[in-house]
């Protein structure tokens, strides 16, 4: 993976740290979050970017979801350390539907049911953004279509990252 990433704990997925501000600046226009919107970040890979978004947009409720207890505990501790009151962390995307979903560097580990869970958590008119350096955009688009997504576009890469937007 691109440099500057740190482990949350043990075997858990890497979290973006050194690249977070640069990547967050690039992600915000792609996400185009509405005022007072809700963002679901699915998978530990995007947790640091999601926290950076929460810092940049305190009007947005950011739901960070990962299925590993160790990961969610560490992310929760980091959010408390940073004083992020607009962040909710858990092992499922429970709660009200979201305007946007972000899957950053976590697409390889997702199962079909995870993708369905993400899609059903999105409000009508919302969309998901998948950002990953280890997948081909066309292959990811086909994987998403296979579980019911309407792929709106494969965007220009953000650095080394493939970006796919889907509903």
C-alpha cells in the first residue's frame, strides 16, 4: 500500500495517517457531502480519512464501521483523543441511512453481503465511493454491478488510487 500508513492493532487493516490530509482534500469534492449530511466509512482502511473528514466538516455525522472489535476500539480511542463529537463507531452501519458511503483501501476484504449492506445504508439519491490502490476500476465496477449497484462512473485516479462511484 502507499506509504505513511500505520497499523491499528495486530492483524487489523492499515489506517491511513500521513496521507490523510492530502487524500481527504481529494476525497471531499468526490464525496460532495451535503450540509448536515451523513457519511458511512466502511472498513478500517478509511477510518483515518473519515476522521479527517469529520474534523474538516463538523456538520457531517460520520459513521465508521469495521467488523473487528480491536479495530473499532482503537478507532474509538482515536476519535475521543481528537475530540470528534460527530463520529459514531461500531461493527455495523446501524442508524439512519446515509447520504454517502466511503470504502477506502478495503474493497478486497469485502464480501457480497458487505456490499449489499453498504448499498442499503444509502439514502435514495446518495452514492458510495470506492477508493483502492489494489483493484482495477473496471473489475471493481463489475463486482459492484453483480450485487445490484448502478455504477455511475469510474473516475480519474486519485494518485495511485482507483475511484469508482456507484448507487
